[in-house]
C-alpha cells in the first residue's frame, strides 16, 4: 500500500508539476551559467591576529582595558575606518576590497581549560587575482585592525579618566558635607554621649537621688522641731511670726502700757462710783479709744499692709499677740527660722527632682544619639571610601596611560595560496546544479501542497478525527460515472454491486453508534463536492436493501433535485408553492421504482428564502409525520460553509453525520465545524470518508482517487465493467 506521504506528494505533483519543473530549470540554468563563466586566476592571502597583553603591567585599569579590547566584534574589525585606512595605503578603492575579505572570529564559549589549549586567533583572508596585491592588502588590513584596537583602548582609558575627574569634585563635596554634619552633631551631643559612656551621667542621677533623701531627712527633723515649739507656744508658724513682730515693736509696747494705764484709771473711777456719763469717764473712754486706734494702726503697720502678712482685724488680737516675753519670743523666732529653712529645703528638693527627671530623660535618649552618631560615622566612612576609591582609580588610570597598547598583534603574517585548484569543473558544477534543482523543485511542490490546508489522504482525516475523539463511521469508495447523464449521481441500484458492501458497513456502524432510537439522520459536509448527496442516496439504498422502510429527504433547497438518479421525476410546480408542496405529504413523497422500501422526498429547489421554509410549520409537521411512518429517515442538507440550513433542520433529527473527502476537505474548516458541533452539543454521530482508495472484494480492482484524471477514468471504467 502506498505510504500517505507519497500519496500527498503525488497529488501535489499532479497539481504543481509545472511550477516544480520551472524551479528545477532555473536552478540548472544558474549552475550552467556559473560553469560557463570564464576562468580567472584567484589567490588567497591568509593571516592571523592574536590577542596580546602589555609586557609590563603596573595598573589594574590597563589590564582591564586590554581585556575589553579582546571583545572586538566582526563588525568593528571590518568597519569603514579599517577598510578606508588599508585602501589608502595600497591606493585601491574601498568598494573593491570589502567583498573579498573573510574574517573568522575565535569561539567565545570555550572553557578556561580549552582556551589555554586552543590558540585564540582571528583568521583573516583576502582574495585577489594578483599575488603581491593580495598580500599587500591583507597586510594593510591587519595593521589597520591593530591600530584601531589601540585607538579604542586609548579612548576607553581617556573616558575613564574623564569620568573620574568629572565625579571627583562632587564626591569630595559630599565627603565634606558628611564630615561637617558629624562635627556639628559631636559639638552638640558628644558630651552627653561621653558622659553616658564613662558613667558620669548615671552617677549624677545617683547623686541627685542621694541628695533628695538627705533633704527629706533634714526636712523631717525640722518638722519635728516645729511641732515641738508649736506645742510649747500654742501658736502656729504664722501666729508666732506675728506675735514676735508685735511683741518686739517698742511703739506697740508703749501704747499697750498707756492703754493699760487708762483702763486701770477707768476701773478705779468705776469703783469710786463715777458713771460713764461723767466727764472724767468720758475723757478716759476717749483716751482709751484713741490708744486703741493708734494700736490698731501700728499693728497694721507692723503686720499688715500691702506687702506684709494678712492684717489682724481686732485690737484684742493685737494686744494678745504682742505680749510675748523674751523667752517665748525667742522660741517664736526659732520656729519662724525653722519654717524658713524648711521651705528652702523643699525648694531644693523640688529642684533636685526636676534635675533627676532631666538627667533620666537625657539618659534615655543616649541610645538614639549613639545610633545617629553611628549613622553619621558610617556616612562619612562611605563617602570617604568612595572618594578614596576614585582617587585610587584616577591614579591607577594615569599609571595605565604608559601601558595602554593594542589588544591585537600579528600571530601569522600574510601567506598567499593558489585557489584555482579548488575550483570545480563545468560538468561537475552542472551535475551538482541538476541535483540541487531536483531537490528545490521537489521541495517547492511539496511546500505548495502543504500550504493548501486540504486533507490529501484518508489517513490525514483519520488522524484528525482521532485527535478530536470523533468516531469514523465508514470509508466509502469512489464510484464510476461513465454513462451517467448530466446532473445524475452514481448510485448502487444493482443488489449485486460490490460497492454496496461499503455502504452496508456504514449503515451498521451508524446503527451501532446511534442505537435503536436512531431514526432521523442529518447528512452534511463542510464544503461542496465532498459527496454528501451520493453518500446519502447510497446509505438510503443500503438501508432499504436491509428491509428498513427508508426515506431520503432532499433538504438542500438552494440546489436542484437529483432524484432523477433514482428514476424518480420531481414536481416542476413545487418551486412555485414550496409550502403547499410540503403540506401534502402523500404527493411530495415518491416511491423509488427499482428499490423496494425506499422512498424519496425531492427538493423543490432552487427556491428563495430557503431558511424561512425550513423554519415553517409545514416542515415541522412533515418531520413529525415521517418519523412515525418510516423506520429510517436520511436528510440531505447544504454544506455548512454555504449556509446554516442544516442547523435549522437539526432539531428534528437524532444526529449529524459529516461527509469528508480527501483532496477536497479543508483541515481548518473541518476542525472548526467539529469543535462548534461538540461545543453546542448538536449530537455529532461521526464522520465518513468519501472517495477513498478501497480494494473491492469482488472485482479485486484498486481505484485510487488521487491518480491523474486519465488514469482515474480508466480505473473507474474497468471497475464498472467488472
């Protein structure tokens, strides 16, 4: 059996053989033109460059630039600068030099160990018709490449020095700013940090606490003394202060004596029986009041007034508090002195408490200050490191100025070789061209066939169906068309025909997959000329031969009826009133005369508005009626690529069968159709392959549908005769 790839190629060859022959002819003509060109002497000058290093290296920058110079690409080495310089030396136009140069760069993906064993050489070749000229040009090219490498290295070094000089002032300024920040911070916060680090700040907090405790002890002692004196005097501190002040005043003491003398006289006159209205008593009473006013005024002057203590309201109080004897007055002064000392100590305790709180607060901020200072120190160190590195880099780069040389050197001087002996003879050139033309022509034919996007063989359709898990219902042979009138289809009318076996197998597979409930089957295809109508007719014949009451419904209203192939005449008036035609079931269904149990409903087409007819109530009643009357109904519909008529009548059916045919069915269209039917759950029963190359069991003849037309016609004719 012929392999599928050979079949595909034979089909493509039959279709594109003239294009392939033209490609073959062009290649052969080109090879003959090359072979017939006049022979001209050719010489090849070979040389090699190698990567070198400076003999003495004192700087890292020089070594680095030299290593960078070893990364020169092919485009740089063959730049216009190199070619123009070489052309100027040998006095030849650059345009004549460039096409004859060949440059082979060393492999850059080698390991370090392999690089030591393999020399890193740049192979340079130049072709010319003159021996001496080829050598001179190659020498000039190699020298120009070495000079270009030296110039590139020098430019790189100058760029490094320029960049460092450009960045150095900014780095110095940043370092100075960082140092100033650290200096200002140390001037402000460094004493506190040092005090915390050497322990003096913590000692100050401890000393403050000790002083607070000492002050508290002294205040407690003073409070005890004040309480003891208060118990002895019966006065508080303010009262003792007032009494001591009043008792120490000589004017108050004099007024008290006079007031006491006046009161004594009043008491004497009372005992003598003088009344208060007596002039003497009145005068004495007035003297008493005058002394009391004077006493009150003097008391106010001593203990009252705007800047004094609280005024005493009564004269009695002044007289009672101004009668301290010297001993009691000393105790009062002592209590006032103690109170003053106590208030002084309390203020000192408050100051010590505030000082301790301030010291504690300052001590709690020490970690943050230390972190801030550490950050400033790190910033200074970083800026200084950058500045130092730039200084070192600048010094190193200036040292490298004396070391910068070309990264390339001549490893092998130019050597001229005769290239004429390697030229092929004209017969060999033509032979190679013929072989190449045969390959090109065959490749063009195969490529054009592959780009069609059409299934070439049944094996291709099988693989596509297997990938999408769609059942293959059968493979149907190509039937002969000899002796058929125009528009008639090849149908299996004879029960002895060997083609009936394939359709019987198709029918049984369809029954096996669909089950007993399968009664109405819709047959369609992705495009025209795939043989769906022939398959529908012959499937109906196979079903009728099996004893099933079978009906073939021509639902392709866009095309004329093919019922004449079954010896049935269609109704010519049906085109005028198609709905009335479908409404009368007894008239539109015809019995096939030569085949028992087979009926056909011819199409009234072509008609306009076929979609409206298929969606009408007449079609719905028709489909309901034929489902009850017949055992098996086959509906032939238009291709899915032309219209959606098949999808309109699909709801009345039990499943869909797709008909395909090698060399006609398009790959992408079949894939899209299957995916859509599966996605919308439209009951795709399977696919049949029509027009396959099947060896018949009776005649033992092999019919290849992909053969050339004249061979195919002979095969079909012979098969029909058998």
